[in-house]
């Protein structure tokens, strides 16, 4: 991908609000959680919100790192590997009770939910996104 | 006036001149956006959009099974680039390994793998399928376009000479509101010293251009060991070297290669830590002919805001001759250097002259003095492009229709690819491709660049009501039709 900063932020928020929400709705009932479904959903959406919010900061950092690349590109695999640092930070936030609704969330449930959402968003950003939004890839990932 | 001269006049809404891949991708966009075939005429001297491209790639050593330079998402047959060529190759594979290999490559490029690039044969097949789907042939008119002129009443007249026997008159005119020019390269230019040798000694066998047929060079090098001098440091030079080395390996050719650089790149280079391009062993390395973000990211956005000298300066920084750093080529040249059959020389060629035993001697001015290199063959792979005036339609536009030059000396176009200064009433004249290099968008001379230009032109035409705006709903429904190979 060849994102601009505005494109990064817009694409992240859009994909988490669409693909992220749909996948969260679908995957949450299947998570290994000993709690009523409502509680599980509160935790999952809390995590999704944290990924979006903290991600805005991460995107600034990635944009800074991208400046050292001659091509000003962001290779596809970086989009997958950044799950590690982002996932870790969100998990630390969960453990520190900083994520609303996610107190006491099991590690396994977090990993499954976060992984499914991340891979889903990554796959959509690397192909299907171009179908409805013809101009998106030529505008650095901007939708507006 | 035309009727008095006995020239028949046909009416249509939009004429595209050229009929190569530039015309094809524009027509594809317009048809998908909703233009009927009757609204478009493609005036061309070739039968298939990929014909000229195929000729040039073949002679410059890319046969149908080989891979080209453009990436997985540069899909001239599919405006969405989904599924991309890598995904299509995976799903067409007959083994698990064949399925996984292209997906792994495209997911890990360019860090763990070289860029995925499609096989040229697959690209042609996909374009043929799309041409049928959009009824391309219904819009095709054969002939040689002579000129495009503005009409007093608005719009344009395009004059074409049909092939002999195809029309009752020598000339036919097309009257249209809009015109698009996708005429490709204005022409190829030889290095002046090589051209002088060819003219003076009438020898076109020993001194050849990579973009003209030159199979005889490889045939003879397989038959007897000899030295060949290669000029150039771009993708075509890489291809020529690959062919020469492959012939050494497969056919035991005893070829000795002298690679001549005018500028020798020793390592990473660029104006700042944020703008440093990789390089080494003489070459500047880059996946594509410009940094990737010119096709959609930061550099595209930045260039769009620059004018005149500032734009030229950025072109100078990101341009220049370069080639992809492919693992195969790195290994080939390292082996050649180690075994002594591949050597590099740096300098300015002073002149070429016939030597003894039917050789041609290249005299090179190097930092250490004059060097004479006798060789059986000299291959010019510099790929110099001629002035846009060499193309008669473009020259006529410059002289009679108000077109001008951009900061790099080629055809000056707006951000919408409208040729600046040529508007005719409600009619607009557009151009895309190599002739427009130097404009607000640098990557013009590539599949993806042609698609970006086509999108800009289609959107501009939509804003004038020529076609409906290609929005989310139509894009999705048309994509579904593409997937099922249904007509637009």
C-alpha cells in the first residue's frame, strides 16, 4: 500500500467501523468467555474501540517510519506484522483496566477476537476495498 | 469544406486516437461507467490494444512466459484490480505450491520476496477477455490518424487514412465532441554515437537497439564466442544481460559482456536521509520506474501541487535510469564478475568505428583516459525517447491547436489529463501515456498510470454529463458483471 497520513487514519477508522464491527458481532458468541453474551459484547467492543483509538497514534508513528522509505510505501506484510505491537499494547491496556467493559477478559478470547478482526481488516484493505471505492487506492487510502 | 473535398464525415461523441493500451483502458472505464459503443470510436493502426506493447516487449526480451515489471495490482483488464494478478495466478494453479507461491510473494513483497509481477501472456489473455466483454471491436476503426483539429462550432475533427481498399476515399473524418490521444511513444531515439556509426558505415547488424528485432545477435553469440557491449542501466539492459547470461548457461555460449555505464551508481544515493534510493554495482535500484507512491500515495499527492521548476526538480530526484533489484539478476551478475565474463566500464562514448575481423570498436572516454573496446556486437539498451514533435499528430497539435510543452518538454496536460490550451467550445481534448510525462502525475507510462489517467478522464467527462458518475453502487454491480464475464 502507498498510504498518506490522512488515508491511513480514514482507512483504519472505516474498516474497523465496518469489517471490524461485523466480525466482532459474529465472533464474540464463539469466544471462550464465562460471562453473559452482553458482557462479552461489551468487552469485545471495548477492545475494538481501543484498537481504533490507540491506532490513531500508531498510524502517526508508522507514517513517520514510512518517511525513511524511498518508495514512501507500506509493504503488505507490515500491515500484518503490526498486529504484534498493537495487540500487545491493547492487551496491556486491558490488563490495566483502561479498556471500558473489558476488565477480566481472558487472554485466549482476546487473541482470537483481535486476530480475527486484524486479519479480516488486513485482507479487505488489500483487495476487496477497491471494489466499492474505485478511487481509494489512488488517493493514498483517503475516502473523503 | 470536407464534404466539398469529398471526405466523408462520421459523427460520434468521443474519439480515442492510438488504440493501444491507453485507449483500451479509457474505453474500458467509459463502457463500465455506462457509455454505449456508438458513443466511442477507437482510431488505430493496430488490431489489438496490446499489439505494439507485445512487439516492443518481445524484441526487448520478454517472451509470453516471462514476467513484466508492473505489479500485481496493475491490471489493465480490470479497473478494480481485484482479483489481482497474483490472486488469479494462485487460483489458476494446479498444485498447492503453485497456489501458495504467488500469494506468499505478493504478501511479503518487497521485503522477503521480489515484487510479484505477472506473466506477460496472462496479461494479454486477460485483456483479450475484457476486450470481448466490452465489445471493443465494434468501436475500432482501422487507419492512420493524420491530425486532430478544433472545429469552429466546438468539438474536434479527426482525419484518418483508412487502409487501402477499406474505404472509397483516401481520407475519412470523424466529428466528435471529445478526443483522447493515447499515441504511445513519440518515437525511439538511438544514442547519437551509435546512430552516427550506423549511418556512416551502413551497418545495422552489429550495432542494434534493444527495441528493434535483434535475435541474430543471440543466434550468432551461441554459434561462436565473442564480446558484446551493452549500453544502458535500466530494465531493458537487465533483460538483455539476462538473455545473454541465460544463453551462456543453457547453450554454452562463450559470450564476454562489457557493460558500459555513463553514470556508475556505487551505493545508496539521494538528497536526504528521507530520500535515499538503493544502488550498487553501477545500478540504481527501484521496483518500478518511479517510487511506488507516485501511483497513489505521498509522492502522487505532492507532485500534484507542484508547478514549473519545482515539479522538474522532484522529477529529477525520483527519476533517472533504474532497474529492479531482483535476486536472479544479482546472482547472475555476481557470477559473471567472479568468473570474469562480465565486466563494467564507465565513461562517455566518443565514437564507434569498424575494427579488424569484422568487429566494431567503441572508443570510450573514461576517468583514466581513452579506452578502446572491440566487440562483435553493440546493443543500445538506453531507451531514449524522441521529442514529441516526431509524432505527426502531436506536432500538428503544437502548431495549430494551442497545445504546449510541460516542464520536461512533453505534452502539457491538466490534472484531469486535458491537454492545456486545446479546449474547443464544450469539447475537450485529453491525452495519456508516455507523451504526457512531466505533468502533475509522473507514473503515466505504465499500466497503472494509464488506468489512473483513464479514471481522471472518465471523472472529468462524467462531470460534463458524458457518462454517469461511477459511484459505489455501479462500481460494485459492474464488478459483479466482470467476475461473471457478462457484458457491461
